[in-house]
C-alpha cells in the first residue's frame, strides 16, 4: 500500500481519535469511583446537573444494548461483526479516491471510535462510559464516552456531506 498524504491523513484521524478516547478512559478509571451493583459510584457535576461525569463499565453496546446476550452471541455481535465492518469501511475509504474531505474525516472518526470501543471490549471485557447530559428532562442522553462522540459526530458529518453532495449533484444536472 502506497502511503499518500490522503492515507496518512486517514491514519492520523483514526490514531488521534483512539488516543483521545483511551486517554480520557484512563483518567476516568483512575480518578472516578465506578458505579457497581452495590455502589452508585461517584457523580462529578461539570455544569450543574446538566453535564455530569461518572464511571460506568458497559458490557453491552450503545446504552447497554446486548449486555444480556449469551457470551457466544455477544462475542459475534459486539466484537467480530464490528471488526469486520470497520475493516470493510477502512478498505473502502482507502481505495475510493472520490470521497470528499468531510466524508473522509467522518469515516475515519467512526473507524477510530469503533476501534477504541472494540479495544476496550477485548482488553477489559467492557467499555468505560463516563459522560451524561440531562437538559432538564427535555434532552437526556445515556452515559457515553469520547469514542461514542467520534462515531456520532462522524455520522452527523456524513449525513450533512451526503445532503451537500446530493444538492451539488442536483444543481449540476
């Protein structure tokens, strides 16, 4: 594989995404008492009760989905399938030179966030989540981490880029 500026850019975005996520999780694991079955854990208000940090080990996927699956199915759904999908997406963005810069950044962010969470599942058996947002009951999130932020931001950027590209294609027709 030839290392072009484009390839290095993709690798850089993925590596930075993984690094930010893993560093933030190390800090949380070392400094915030985790929530367990017998302890509610430590809750650190960042902006009142609207933005709170805590330490939750999530054995499932998004919002704990899949944590009740049997071990074999959890291995397939939460480890093998994501690794295969991330591999195909990485292969696609490395080969398809027509992908615009915003979409390239978005895909690389999604891959980096996905790899970071898969790494946690392999090494720790769970994913460390620590952010929680509650805007007075109007908007409330589950507990999430920086990898989730990268994946979600990547999805929004892809959505925006797809509308932008569709509009550009309609104008040129």
